[in-house]
């Protein structure tokens, strides 16, 4: 992106390395795993939320407060991530975030075994801190791969996250159907995640994302406000806010929404979530094809329309089959919002790390406010009615999608 964060000396020349270069290939494969790992861990938790709620014996509103731990951890992590990347580079931040996710899986499993709502909340806090702290780092590293190869890779990388949610969702559904206790299920996920971390960490280069801004007070004071005052960047952040809320609402509530709102059992509710995750995966892996041909604005507009259609059917249809099938539209619609907007943020001006950080922070507001707000609304009006708030935000993204159309700027950068 414009004035990108520095990487190793061998990766500073735009378009100097093809995707088939051995070092680039290993690095990209490592990033695949670092996106895949949080996805499988997250969906393993989501598919077991009905079981965890029953074990903890809490209400929908109380479950929203437990999920608030995930949101608070995410916000703290995301607020620190940009500064950590500028100071230490992406590699140590990615490793730290992934280690927190692994630790969180252990704590959450213990909390479900005791059972203890505070312990589960603490586990979700650690999970959110790991996700948040690694969010900017993995995206900056992915954007750097885009820069040195001249090829879009962020949608595919985010597709690996969604693929992880599919795999984790299938595993969670199977564990639910087989009656496997939550803590044993999460223990297996912990072992698998640890192996992925050890294998992938070695392939990441050092020095990516280190800040180059002067440390003197004068220039620093002038640089940060300029990012916050960028109107286009704030509109891109609003798109992320809407689409992250659509994705986060499904990740937090979809199994419970299908169980409480449409009368499905826990296994069927998990299966519906797997369908949502599969649609997200398909949308992200196919996204590059449509982005190249139609541009970011058109793709985001169609995505928002698809997400809104899915939400309308889930909320207002009393036919269980229609509601279950409509999550495919919901998933396809939510799939490209986050990666495309982050890529647009990086193209919107200088200081890539600060811009990606800002947009990611705005997006994480949805994860901070969403779970308790939807839990409160769901406790009073039902989860189906609570999703109307998500629908309003997603519909608004249809009208502000043109703000993400930095295609000309990106093309000019790649042709340098």
C-alpha cells in the first residue's frame, strides 16, 4: 500500500518477487495457518455455546455479559496491536496473539468443566485479546505480501479464517451430537493449535511493520490526527463496523438464534452455523475474482444486499427451512466486508499500519458493543427481533460502499 511499513531488505521492491518464490510461498502458507487457527478455535467455542449456557445455567442476557469478556479483550488487544507492530514488527505480535488464543481455549474449557461463568468470561477475554492483538499484525503482514508480489491475497487469507470456522464448526457439531464434554473437545483443539503455532512461526520474516515515523514530538503530533480526520477512511471504517457486526452477530448468536428463535436442537443449530461459515469461506476464496473485475464498491454493495436479504429471511420467516437456508445469503454478504475494507484502508493514504489499525478499531467496536446489546435485546424481545439492529447497519453499508473504491489508487501503486 502507500508508503508501506518496511519489511526485510529483500522485499522492499514492489512486484520484485512472485508468489512462487520459496520464501514468499512459505510465508504465505504460514499466514494461512495464522488465519485458520483463530477460525477453528472460535467456531469450536461458538458451536458449543448452547451446551455451555446450559452447563452454566444462565439466561440469554447473562450469556451476553459473558460474551462481553470476548469483546473487551478484543478491544484492548486491537488498541495495543498497532503500536506493538510499529515497535516490534508483525512476527512477535502474531506469535503473542496466537499464544493467547491457545491459552484462552484451555481456560474456557476449564470454566465449562467446573462450571464457572467468571472463568469462562476470563477465557473469552484472553481469546479476544489474542484475536485483537494479532488482527492488525496478520493483516499488515498479508498486505506486505500483496505489495511485494502485486497480487491480492487478503481475501484468500481471510478465507482461511472462514475455512477454519467450517472445520471447527463441523468438529463442534460432531462433538455435540456425540455428547463429548466441552472441556475435552477444547483440549483437542488446544493441542492442534499449538502444533500449528510451532510450525508456522518459523516462516515469518522479522522487521515487517516496524514504524518509520520520526520520534520527535512535532511530526508525531501532526501525523496521528490526519488519519482520524480522513473522511474517506472513516467511511471505510463505517463499512467495517456494519459488516463486522453482521459477522460477529452470527459468530456470537447464530446457534442460539436457531435454537431459541426457530426451535432447532443444539446439533441442528450448529449445522446451520457451519452453513454460514461455509458461505463465508466460499465468498472469501472467490472474492478476488470479482474484485478484479468489478472493483471494491460494487462487490461491497452486492455483499451488503446479500447480507441484508439473509437477515430479513432469518428474522421474519417462520419457515425453519427457509430461515436455515437464508444464512447462506447472510454468510456470503458478510464474507468480504472486513478484508476488502482493510485493503481499501491501506490504499487510502500514507502510514499503512496506522490506517489499518484505525479501521480495525472501528470494526471492533461492533464486537465490543454487539454481544451485550444483542443479548439485552434478545432477553426482552427475542433474538430474532434483536437481529433487526444488525439488519439496519448492514443496509446502511449499501449506500456508503463507494468510499472503499480505491481501485485506481491500488492499480497505480501496483504499476510502480
